[in-house]
C-alpha cells in the first residue's frame, strides 16, 4: 500500500480569518482595562499603518512595527494577559471572524488534515484563537518572557513575509507534512512566500496585488467581504486586464 502523505492547511489571521488586526483588538481591550494611554495605542496604530503601507522588505518599518507590537505588553504578567486575551476574544475577535474562512478550515479538518494559523500577531493570542476554534495549532511572533513577565522584546523575528514560509517548512519537518500536498490561505501579497511554499495556495479577501497574482496563477479566490458584490462587478474587468498583461508579456518574450 502507498504511504499516505500528511497534509495541512495554513491560514493567515488578520483579514483572512478575522476582520481587522488581532493585535489591535488586544491593544484596544488592554486600553479599556487601563493598561495604557490613548497615546500608547495611537503609536501602535501609526506603526501598524506605516507597516501595511510601506510593504514587506523595508526593514526599518518591520522593526518599528515589531517594537510597537511588543512594547505594550512589556512588564505585564503572562497569566494576566492570557486571562485578558480570553475576554478580548469573546468581546472583539469572535464577532469579527469570517465564517466562510472557518467553513474552509473545518472542511480540511473533516478530511483529517491539520489546520494551523500562521500570523505576525503574538503567538499566545494566535494559539488562543486556534484552540477556541478547534484547530490544530498556531505559529506567531514570539514575545520574550522572563520570570513569568513579558519583557517587551521579541524572542526571534517578526513572523512576516519569508519568515512565515520558513516557519511552515520547519513545522513540516517536525510533523511530516508534504508541503507540495498542503494548502495555504491569505489576504495579502506580503504572504506570497507562504502561498508559494505549498502546492495549493488560495486567496481569501485578497488585496489588489494578490488578486491579480491569483488570477494570473489560477489560484482559487474566496471573498467574504460585504462589498464582495463590487468585487464581482470588477472581477471580469480585472481578469481581462490580467489576461491582457499575460498576453503582452508572452508576445514580448516571443520577439
């Protein structure tokens, strides 16, 4: 009998599984509980916005976002933040879940495939979300801990871009996955390394660049946004533009 290849499905979190930013929900909940000021959360929001707008490879922006993403939990007890995270999940994260994405994940689970979250958000929060949804596990950015307290620093790099691909490659070695048989889902062009690391990539609620890439490559596209009717109207136009670009590129290569 042929050996059965182990398969897994990897899901980005922000805007793929959850509407919005997981770490922003965490920050908002902590602010409401008096952990820090509006100025503190504003610095994070600004860093997050700059990070989203400036793209993947600008290391100074990655570092700025990385610092902002860990500073606000620095000095707080790990157990205390976990308890707050549970409440924040119920208050903010659960109502913002894309049910369509959960349905896709559950289909993988029903086939006996592992389901993993892969996110730049703090790993502790990602594991909480994964556990609540009955998924296999989660990989995220690791916040450094000393004597049961968050130090405010990272334990390793921000899990972003190529780091996501490297993380699932390491996980595949540990758990015996054949990545050519695995699946990955994301909304962002920044996650191309993750999507290209597996045999079955898909786009969920894709940004404009990822939509074009998915159309060009023939990847499945799922759009659960309320404005999806606009996407349906624009879809044929985008498809024609993508097809025209591919045709012109082919003609240039043929000359």
